[in-house]
C-alpha cells in the first residue's frame, strides 16, 4: 500500500490519500455540511455502560477506519488520512425515556462530533439509550469513516461481543486497502476501458418510457384481516401504517417481498 507525504518547511504529515467518495464528502463537509451516519438496534439483555465500552474497544482495535483521523496543512486542498494506534470512542448511557423515538433519534443525530483531526477523540460514538420501548444500542459516526450500512454491520458485531460471541465476519480487508486501490484504478491507463464502459452505462438514457401515471387495482382484504388490523392499530399505529404502506409499494413494484425501515 502506498503512502503519501506532504511537507511545508518544518511541518510534516504522513498518511493515505482520500478515497474518491471520501474526497466528495470532504468537499461537502467544508462547504458547511457535517455529514454523518447513524444506526440503532435493540440492546442485548442486561447491557450496561462497562459492557458497551469494552465492546467498542474491541471493535475499534479490529477496524482501522474506527481509528482513522484526517489532517491537512493550510495549503493542502484535501487532508490525508492516517490510523492511530489507539483512539477509544465515546461510550455513554442516555436516558431517553418519555420521549418519542423520532424526537430522540433526531436529538442524537444532532450531537456534535469531534474534530476530524482526532484532537477530540474518535470520529464515532456508541450509546446505550434507555427508551420506553426498551434499551437500544446507537452508533453515530462521521460519514468520512462509515456509512449507515457499515454501522448496521458494526452494531451486530458489538451486540455479539457484548453477548460473548465471535464476530460474524473475519474483517481481513480494511477500508484503506480499498481506498488505495480505488485511487490507483482512477489513474491507471489500463483501467480506461473499464471506466469508459461503466460511465457509458451511467450516462445512457433509460430504455423504458417515462412513467406519467400509475394504475393499480384495489387491495382486497378479508373481513377477518380487516378486523384484526383494526384491533391492533390503536396500540401499534406506526407498525400498522408501515404495513399498509408496504402493501401499496408491493403492488406498485409488483413484488411480494420488500425491506422497509423506520
């Protein structure tokens, strides 16, 4: 893996180039938008702050990106990323009981993250959130080091660690490996034909005609199904609404199975 070093007089920083997607995120970040990702799931039974902190440390040691920081000199257009040997994340317990989940998640998403240079700690945090619906594990991170899909996988690993189980995936490939590969592919003349092919696919006009309207049949439910839905709706209004929306989307998409989330 190649490293890049930039110097200016007595100042010197060493690290790895940003991946193309990170560079785009950094440009949007410096334009005044702090982009972040988050994910949540039910916490294992009897999870406490100590168990959470221990699981976060295991995850941090296992994944280089969770110990990655971004540093740049004033004259640099973009930072270099480097991996710290240790960079423990924040592990807190948050009492959100009495708040609607939507309000609680919004407040957690608005929590400030440490500076990207790592001077305030890791660029991600793990919380044990007490809610009226039970305890939740919550992860928030800078979009420079993780996306929502990565955090969902990380949540499963952390929950397994709290339960004393091994992680699901071996974790042998680190993101920095991919980052250097992506940069090499972007500049390698041998990859020009491949890039031209995929760029052509992306720029090609859609073969299907534009949709100007939607025609669908009525959704028929049995009397028993309607009665059961009406019975559970008062106590589970969000779930009932989501199920109804899934039925509509399934009919529009002509699919029997859909994956939806809140």
